């Protein structure tokens, strides 16, 4: 998955240059590349949009995650009980600077910046120095401050619609996951198993819950069963069973089961599997073959 630009002449802070060099880089800082995506798979970098030449991001801010609890008073019990809890939207801020030619150049840059970041629905955004994580956002406002007829700075405010970050890639291709600081990811992690008893590691800051939270989670079984197949997460107590013989590829995609790409819900007990934070111990009964797990990791910051 290509996220950031592959250009060789990427913008950078001023460095020593050859006397014969015809172009000059006058930046006093290393700019931060940002990229956007509508589906989280096809990305467009700001550096690959020629209309954003000379627009440079120099800072962005990710606030603390905001948790909201739904409480209820029960009888004369002390305090209240938590009925439900979820993460709320929050504001992300990005700061950019523009160095142009004239007043018209400045106006065009502001217009193109708005066009690049505006969607009717949400979009994913990521930054190169925080590239292991992306955020599902909607542009709230752009506030430019014009310092001259050819230059401006702007504060850009996004609404983080989910209130959490997630990895750009998922466990189906670990090379797309950045082994960076704070991710709790190691290079020996594996999400494909041949035994019927194994541990699945969820380094996320939250429980992966495809039913109530809508988190992507695919469990793919390639092989066969003589009947009575059962997938159990012993850590959470979740399980799903499937009656009857089958062979091929059986997949639980979120809450929807499929057998060889055909809906297979009628043959299951409609169970749902979640993944607790940390290690989850699984037991697969009455199945022979390989099992793989595909899901992104979620973080508070």
C-alpha cells in the first residue's frame, strides 16, 4: 500500500547546496507530509498535488481521547451504574504555511487546500512523522492569516469522527504496519495459525468489537470440517458454532459468516467474536486447516 509520495525532490529544510544548483530551498524547518484517503486504501499525498506546491505543514495536534459514559441510577444504590461507554468526537488541528509569488497565488493556494481536504462524508488523514496511524475526519474550518501578499499561515481544524486512531494497514500484511514507538508491535507477531489452540495478540488500546463498535475483524478458516465446528475465544468467552460438513474457505467478516463467498448465516448460531486487549486464547474444535485473523489496531492517540 502506497501512502506517501515517492518523489525524490521532497521538500526539506535548508541544507548546503552546490554552487551550480539552480533551485534553492529556503525552508527553515523540515515540513510534515500529509496524505488523505476516502477508503483507507487509496491514498493521495499533498506532495503529489502540484497545486499545493509551497504549502507546508509544520505542526499538528492530537488531543487526549474523550470518553463519554451513559449512567443510570438504580433504586437506592450508592452512585450510578455505567450503562454504556464510548469515545466522543474531538478536534484535530494542523498548521500550514505558504510561500508564494503574489496575491493571486496566495488565493489559489488557499482554495486548493480547501478542495484537497473537503469531503461531504469523512476521509482518512495521516502524517508522515506519525505515519503508523490515521484518523477518520471531516474538515471543520480553515482559518488563514495572510502575512503578506504572497505568504500566509493557516490553522486547519478537523472533527475526528471516531475519536480514535487506527493503523493504516492490518494484520493481513504486517509490512504495512509501522513498528514505531508506542504501537506495542513486534516483528515476531503472527496472525496465521495451523494448530487448533493458539493465542492472538491485540496490541490495541481497546477491545475489538465488530458488533457493537463496528470494528473490522475477519477470521478466515481454510480447510474442512466434519460437522460441529466451533470457534471459541476463551479469554472473552465468545464463541460461534457451525453445523454440518464443509470444505473450502469459511470466513467470519465482522458479524457475517460466509462459506466460499456465499452467506452462511443459516448454518451458524450467529455468534460474535471479540478480541480483548492483549493476548486472546483461542480453541477451534472439529476443524482441520489454517486459521488467519485480519484486523487493524486501534489507539487512543
